[in-house]
């Protein structure tokens, strides 16, 4: 039931953790060093797992090992008992939780985490034969309330089988209780949920059918770089006899299951016994993404505190983090001329196909690739995207930036790029927004309690277009992303000729009344 248990502990060549945060991995090491000095200081993140990591000062077994400095630990929504067996279930679950934590915050010199100075709060759910989705929701909600209600991202490196879901004829349609809980909490607590992707046959798909978080597939080293999607990942596309798995192992309606890819193969990770174990799986890819949020948020808080122009509290919003991470992901390697946005690797899927071979590249109704999502996480590129700052559509915008805004039903927001774009250069644009899930709060305490439920109010339909600046007819756009089932749209397309262009956010169809908040990130190449 925990993402990487099946692959844990195999006898395989040792690869130190530093390779996954170096340039060969997510390039976070560069952000640790001057002039950036980003290590996640003062930023709180969370982790929900079956077991909980042991904590120095609480559990006797870790008195001599302090390399994973947890800020707080819980059993569901309660303080744990020291060395208790109920919140430290089987040793395998405990070790798994500690390895996940190590990816994020390890201070060990040989196996440094992505954000070693972040404040990590961790909650264990306990034995699955006693606890299920309601208790998992309780644990996630409790973490979201920590640090004064200011957690920026929460990691889930576990999942549940549909066979355990109590709904009759359960499907991956976004309506499992835990899935609805995450989508509700993302909006109410303004936290980005990062979910380990499904892997293996008969796997752990719930809550990978969420809308408001990100799902992470894992990459393996190929020619010295993490740039190949591991075959163990379960993606979106099934054909032939495997179409019977649609709705069981992947989402209904061809809705994308994978958001982004991160390193997860043959990683050497610490536990609080001081032991190192080589392991693989989406469980260890997801925390790379979660901890990257801590690096970015440290930078954002620094800009806000210094009252830097183009920086507001919108920088903390989970939709902005999602748009920034997905838009900056590596797809195809730049040739040195900058026309491919300076991307540092070419990500490969099954059969060594790249992103340009994908249905997402060729169809406006499909925003992301079924295996590769938006591409491979690159923390430094995410920093570049984020550091460009927030820009309003009220005036022409620079070549690189992001925004958080609202759009009204049956209206548009146009972002006119201030400089002409270079012919042959790629444009990357990502639009993200939330599905509206509401809590059926029977006792009125504004939090989920055991026995309560959620209601899916639906997903408003937003569309994304890249158009000539003077054009107003979307049918004449040069590229579009118009999925009717996804909560993100994405454009990655080469400019046909040098000229002025604009990005249009269109509110196409309303599922519920009112305006729709959204986040937008764009990366373009101005003409020389």
C-alpha cells in the first residue's frame, strides 16, 4: 500500500542521494549555494504516510542520529506516544516514512536533502487494517493546520487500492473520500498536495485522481542523467486489452494522471538508525517536488519581506506553485541557442519517445503527456520561472513571469507580451485552477470529522490560447489548450514567425456561478 515498498531494499548499485539533487537530478544543489542560499529556512511542509518517522527527543532509538530533524510528528491528529507501536506500525512503514523525510530535509553531508532547513511536520495514519481514507483525511487536515496554518506543501507517498474503497463500483473519477478531502483542503488551507504516482499492477491509485494537487512519476538514470521515465510507473494511456484498466489504474475520461516527473530510481536514503538503503519508487520522487516548494517559498518570502516590486502574498498560493513547477519542467534539451527555453535534458518515455512525440503536443484537448506529464522537475528552472515575479494583464508583460487572478464567466484575460517573440522559439504556458469541493460540515466546526463527507461542485472549464497580439478570434490562435476534463491547461509550441503575441485565458463554461481564480505561468524567448 505504500508506493515503493515493492522495490525497497533491492541489491542494486549504490547511487548517493546527492546525484538526485545535483544537475543530473533536479539541480537543487545549485540553489543551496551562493548567491541563492536557498535551503527552505522557516518554510513549513508536511508528510502523511502509513508510518511516521521517529523523532529525536521522543523516540529512544534515534538518540544518536539527528540527520533528519523533524519539527513535529503526529499519529493522525494527536501527539504520538514515545516509542508507541500503534503509530509506529511495521518497521517497513516506519523506514519508508523516514526515507521520504530524508529526501526532503536530510542534513547528512553525503545524502543531503532538497530543503535541509525546512520545517517538516509528519503524520502517520497507522495500520491499514484499522484505518482508511477518513483517518488519512484527518491526518492531512491536521498537518495543514500546523505552523499557524501556514504549510506550503504536503507530501503523500502512499495510496489506497480501489479494492479498499467502500463505494460500489469504485472508479478513479475524483470522488473517493480521500481525493475529495485533498481537493477541499488545497483550497481551504491553501496548500499544494504532492502525491506519489501510481505504480505496478493492482497498485495504489487513490488519491492520484485528485484535481488540485500534483501527481509525480519517477525517473531513472539514463546516460548519467535522470531523464527516462521508469517502466514501473502507471500512466494515463491504455490500449487494447488494457483498456479494462481505465478508471481502475488511470482516470476516467482520459483525464491526465501524471503531472510531473522527478528522480526516484536506485536512490540511497537514510533512516534514523543511521542506515542507508537503496530504494526506488514514486514515493521518493514526490518529496523532491514537495521540498522544491520549500526552496521557492523561501525565496518568495524573502522578496515579500523586502517589498520587492512585482511580489505580493499571491506568491504563496498553491495554484501559483503548481503553475510554476509544471511550466518550468524539462521536456527537450536546448541546443545552446535558447530557443528551447534553456532546458537541460530531454525526457524520454516508453520506446525512447520524447515530449514532441506525445499526444499532448499534437492535440489541444490534452494538456500533458500520459507518462511524462509536463516534463521533468528542475528546481533551478522553477526558481528562474518564479523569480521573474507577478505581472498583471493591465499592461504588456515581460517574456517570463507568472500571475494570480480571477476571470469571470464567459470572459477573457489577455496577457500581451511586450517584446516580439523569436521565430522558431518555443513558448511554454501553464494555467491552473481548482475543482470546487465543499465539506458537508454537519457540526459546523469548519473541519472534517469522522463520519462527514464532501460534495463535488464541479470543475469550471478554462481554456488557454497563444494568439497574434492584434487577433481577437481564438480560431486563429497559433496554439491552444482546451481540455474539458482537466484542471490545468498547457501550451508548449514553437513560434511560426517573429512577431507580437498574447496569451489568452478564457472562461469557457461554468459548472457553478461566480468568478474563477487561476494561476498562470509563461516562458518565452524575445526576438534578438
